C-alpha cells in the first residue's frame, strides 16, 4: 500500500501525540490517586489526591463530615466549618466502599473491611465483609432541591447550603486536579483518536476510490490468484465484524450496566497486535498482484480502523455511562 502523504504524516504524528498524551496523563493520574497505606492503624495527616470525591458521609451527633475517596481507599474528616480533623487510609482496595454504622467508620472492598471509631479515627479491627454483613448498594443521588443546612459535594468541592439557597464552599481542591480527571484526559485522547481515524479514513478513501465498486464493504466475491491469500482476506473481514459487534454491545451494555464489557478491549488489542505482526510476515511470502495487495491491504486497514472505533467506544462509555 502507498505511504501517507507528508501532510497526512504531520497530522498523524500530531494526533498520535495528543492521543498518547491523554493516555499517559490518565495513567499518571491513576497512580497519583492510589494511596496504598500499609500503616492503616495510624491516623494520617490530611490526604491530597487528585481524585474525584466518591461520597460524603455526615454524622449529625458528632457534627463531622467524612469525605471519601475510592481509589485512594481513604477518608478525610472535617468539621462542619471545613476544618480538617483527622484522616485514615487503608491498603489499596481497588474498589472501596464506605459506611457509618454503630458509631464506626467502615472502609471496605470485596473481601476486607477496616473498622475505625467514627469520633476520632482510632483503629478498632480488620474484619471480613461477610462477617460484618456489609452491602454494596450505594448510588449517588441527583440533587433536585437544595435544603438549607445540608451539605453537598461535586467533583472536588464540598458545600454547605445557606438559608437563602446559596452554597458556601467549605472544602476545595486546586484547579490542576482537573488535568487528571477523565473529562479532560478522556476527551484529549478521544480527540486524538478521532483525528487518527479521520486521517486514515481520508487516505484510505483516496487510495481506493478507483476500485470502490470492487471493494464494496459488503461484497465478498473478490477472488485472489493465490488461494493461500483468501483465508487472510476472510480473517480480516471477520475481525472487522467482531469489532463492529463489540462497539454496538459496548455502547448498549455500557450505558445500561455501567461499562460491563469495556475490559474486553484488552484481549481485542492483544489480538490486533499479534495479528498485524504474524499475518504481515505470512502475507509477505505470498505472491500477489498490485491490485490484490490493494484488496488485502484495504481490509487490513479496515481492521485497524474498526479497532480504533472500538477503542473510542470505551472512552465514550467511560465518560458518559
């Protein structure tokens, strides 16, 4: 297949840089958010992690606010005026849940639960989720009406509702936390991915405009002179179909069941990389005419583009599901 024009190469490098930058920022943000604390029995100073607030618990008797962070598996505790009191943090739980029960603060994952005294954070015990009969049924409810005297939170801020209906910020985090938020690095990567797809698609259409009829996406009657090449052509077509099916299922199940199959993008990526390496070597050993190389290359490129669309669907589900 022909190489990209110099203009397309420049655009491709630019979009790849944007795409990779978004991925790297996201990975760095994930590293910064994880707070794997081995000294979980000891009270901590105020913990600063560029992570979204997962939930805020409020104890009316103690007049304390418990600001909880999922990946960090930690809780910062404040007075009603926003003054820091104490903090606790557990070893990394991957997916953390939080609860106030019987004057105790509980931080737990799928198996382990760490129990602290709600009043002052004194460590009580480590137990199992099963023994404590803890549940995972927690959902953030949308605020329809602000009630005076209540507390509310968004991504990085905590607010107190005043009598006139206004919100007073009692806890805020710096603006650069947003750099590690999925709404920033996700959109950054999404823009880069869309740019890459656009360049490839435009070049692809230019390269195959003369043979568009013969290479219609739904036409499977193309014959190759060497029968050894035919299975590769069918393989590329089948992989494109798999990617398209994944996109549809990922978007449907992702929005209905909170990203149910997004993790399957990893085996699809591994499969794509191995396919390009192995099949390219084998195809080079099969003699084909220039037109046949265009036909095979056309579907090989479609396989790559369809995977890119599948990858972008993961970002869409991650940002909006």
